[in-house]
C-alpha cells in the first residue's frame, strides 16, 4: 500500500493480483478504506458483461488508478503502468490450464520489464523456482520476520491417524481435534476445518462384486453429493441419479468410500448439534456474490465452524478464529506431480496461518497417516528455509525445475488409435530433430479419458529455447487429423 501511494503521487496505475476471487472483496475493502472507491477497479470472471465493461472503461480512461483482480486482470488496459503486485505468488491459479495457457506471473515479468516498473511477488511460502532466483541474486529478497500485529505463531500438533484407527476411532475427526473444537465452542471462538475434497463420498462401490460407478464420459469415479442425492463427475459435470442396487450383480450392498466436505459437515452436525456451520466449496459458491456472503456471514454472524476446500486457506483474516483443523493432510502428497510435497507444505503452512491472527493464541491440528513426512514436519515447524533446502537438493538431483524446464505434450481425440498414432508421430519427429532433450515415450495420461476424448501425453525435460519452441510448432502444425487436438504446456502446475 505504501508503494501504491508512491505510484499514485506520480499519476501512475498499479495492478494487484490475488489468487482467488474469494479474496478480492476483503482486499477491495482495505483499499477503499485507504484510497477511496473512485480510484479502484475490480476485474474477475464473476462480473457480468456490463460490470466488466464499466470497470474496463474506468481503467482505459485512467479514472481507476488501482486494478485489483484474479489472473486475467494482468490484461487490464492500463495506459500508464507504475507497479505490479502479485499476492500469494506461489499459487497455481495464476496459471491458466485452458487455451491460451498463460502464466500471469510470466506476463507480469514481461510487462514490468517493458514498462521499466517494479514487480513485487509476495508469499509466506514462495514458489521454489522463485525463491531459487532470489537466492541467486536475480530477484531482490525482502523478508518479513514478524507476523501481522506482532501476533505469535500458532501452536501446531500432528495427529497420527493410524493410532486413531488402532483405538477404534473411524470418524473423520481425531479425539484431539474433537476436544479442541468442543473447547473452542465453549469459549465462543471460531474454527476452520480444511478438507481438499468436495462432495460427500469420493466414490461409490458395490461390496459384493467391486463395481464402482464411473462417469460415462470420463475414466474417473463419480462423487456422491448427499444434498441432491446425485452422483457427479467433477471433470465434465455429468450427473446421474444415485444407485441403490448394483447394475452388475444386483446386490444392495452399496457403500460410500472416501470423504468430502459434505460428509464432514454431516459429521460435525452429529458430534456438535448446537454448533452453527457454513460450508465453502465450488458447490456453495457457484452463485454470484456467494463468496462474499459466506465470508461475511462467518465473520459477522459469528458462525462457529467454517468447513471448506482450498478456498478457505488463502489470505483470509478472521480475528476470532483460534483453531484450524486439517482433516487429511495426505490428500495431495501422492499426486503424480513433482510438486506434490511443495504443494502440501504450502497448503498446510497457509491454512495454519488462519489461526490466532490477532491477540488470541492459535492452535492447529494436522491429521495425517504420514506424520514423519518431510513436508508435514516442516509445516509443523513453520520453517520454509528448512523445506527449501531439502526440496531444492532433491530437484537438482532429479533434474526438475528450476534446473530444467518440463514440457507436457498432451494429445486427445475420440479415436484412441488415432491418438496413439499421433502421439508416436510427434515423439519420433522430435527425437529425430533434437538429441539434446530428454523425451519420454508417449503414454496414456493418468486420467486417460475426459469428456469422451482419449488422452495421451509425453513429457520432455530440457532447457527451453526459441529453437526448440519452433521445432515443436513445426511438428504439431503437420498433424492432419483435425479431430486430434494437441496441447503443449510449459512447466505445468497440474501434471494429470
């Protein structure tokens, strides 16, 4: 804000990016309080066409001097740019996983260089590649050594769920977390429970023959949603009625496995019938302004427990929240992704930061089946430097970013044979042209069918250069089958 004040005095415009639309209202309120409503424009995907047009015009004419928004706000038609700020710069939502596959951070670097203006990247858990550049002296490193309001760090406890199972506790909440929630309710304090899965159960299975309900368009199990009593695919949006009889063996022995935010909410109501709860996930924030309404309701109405997915992790400031519970810390550890441990550490550290942000002491309970995992241990200590040293050594050994670039070439189409043939054509042509790259043979993607399109991919490890980009373009442009689509993604945030 001090920097923006300085830029305003020079009659220049600032762009401030935030990772989640849900963070925008809180950010906007702070900026309005300091700079007044007339100087601020807000850009994000939940605006109507008319609202977006008005905001766009305010920026274009120079009336708005501060642009706040999610990743697409980097394209704001700013005439006299003076500063770009990216809050929570490590966040994967700054990368678009749809065409055009841009990264807001890369564009920000380009625009900042073009306009000769500073770019500020802020994070309590910086992206490993960003921090590596800072350590190399290519980025100026500024450290905040004290927490906001001089509040102390929360007390973090790890609960081993294997031990909970051994004593017969099969519920989603460990005994320790249940006791802490009870104590918090008695003190009239608020609690946030974080579970990175929405829905009620992650899959539905017949106990007699092992049949699982899969989406008819995607090779993925469907998630059960209790409220609508429906099965939904979180990839293509297909819905169907819930099953009570197995279509394969006609058994009625249908069971629900895995956990989601709906199931957690149901358990909380059983365990704490007098507690008020509110849930925040994609299912509850689909309506316009629903983010603001949920967060405002939690803050103003003093609702006891907020249950949510990753939306509740980032940047929120609730003075009365003194307890945070992480229901399943392992959910991201075993993704087919070299960034799995980094993402786990970041999420756990970020969610822990929601507790005890004012004068009240905070507590965090992390439930896990892997209490000795390095990223979980570092998150408990809130020690970013320790995590960075371990992770950067591993990346160097395995030749992962920032020591190389990773390119994923994804091929998808309705005809599996055509997809396979195209994949091998690209592989063979690139192999012939370039011997300096490490290119792995084409394989079916981890989720090999989405929206009735078969998916294959190949992974390239290299140091990216213009020559290689041109070679890939030349090979891809020669594909004749128009139904087979090829996607080239550089340093993807999602490896599936």
